[in-house]
């Protein structure tokens, strides 16, 4: 399965449908509160509905259910999207609010704000096929506000981590190893699913950029760039990042790969 191709559809659920906001003119009797003042925070899509013959019918096995969106005051948004294989990807994008027309725009796509409360909201939208035949929302997503502290493992990784120690397993024990260990190193997990590493060893500076996804349940992280890939088991605790892996790229001998049981510890940069 080509995981790189999955970065493109990370704008999930409703966002993959082409919308045309100029036609959202359904006025409601009750005035919504200011959108921008009330959407900041973290949300999860709880349900998806389709309008069939004037009635809203819940969509079974809706892909977008369970996806998290965090909206920031500066107009940024971070999407945490989990695919059918259990892999979670992050995508950073933008949002805008048009209170006059009650339009909420995510990643450049317009949705109609049907309902907005402190802990819930409903966004209506149409698919591309229906945009010439109707101006009414054909689909709607029901969102619930969640605590900012309710983070997926993928979200916990965002930020810079400084290398602390490297270990190799000898028998049943982890032993600190200095062979191939960097003099200084750090990694930065971006909110857009990118990973940047900086390593200094023996007077050389090595940099790399790649993409990543992670299984929030197992902690298995998949790192990839073009034809290169590696799988690492991740654990985050007390501002410490533990990486366990079996495929080791020898930093002292470029191109050399050794196999065994390896472990790196990083601490969160503060």
C-alpha cells in the first residue's frame, strides 16, 4: 500500500468534496453566535448525515467519524486523520469564518454553519454533482468539542525533541552505546506530517526530511521518503520520547545498515 499517496487525501471526509460557498443562502430564524469566537479549540466529527427526501439519515461507516480538528486563533488548523489501517496522519491547514453568510471555510472549502453551540456544531455541504441543481446542504457533519488535553499519540509528537542517549540490547539488557551515537542530535515532528532530523557526528552535520504516520494503538511509526522507509516503535512519557527499532543506519559509515535491537531516548525541547 502506497502510504505517500495517502497524504493527499488527508483532507478528509467533507473536505474532499468540492464545495461552492456562494450558493449557501439558507437563512435561519435563529442567529448564530460569532463563528470565529466559538470554534477555536479541539473538535471531533461524531456523526455524518445525508439528506434523503427531506430527512437527515445517518451515514453508516462514515470515514470522517473520529477525526480530530484543532482550530487556532491565528487561523491555523491541524487535522488528525486515521485511515482504515489504523495509521494516523497529521495535516496542517487554515480556516476562515464569514459571520454575515454563516460560512465556515476549512482548507479553502466552504461549509454552511447550521448549528453552533459551546460544545457542538453542525456543518452542511454539497457534493460536486449536486452543486448545479440545488443550493441546499445534502450532507452535514455533527461535531463535538473535546478537551485539548485529549491528544492522540500523533499529536503528542508535535515539536522538537533533543537526543539524550542511544542503547543496544545485549542479551536481555539495554546497554548505552557510543558507537555511531551522535555528538548532538534532535528531531522535529511537524503538524503537517513531516519529520526533520539534525545530527552532528565526528565533525559532520547530517540532515534529513521525511514523512511519518503512526498507529495510535500500537505505537508503531512508519517513516518514509521516496523509496526509503523504516518502522519504529514509539512511546511518549514524562516529556520523554522512546524510539525502539531493529534497522539501524550507521552514521559513521554512510550507507551501512546493521540489524539488531536499538533504542534512542529524546527529551522534549522546552
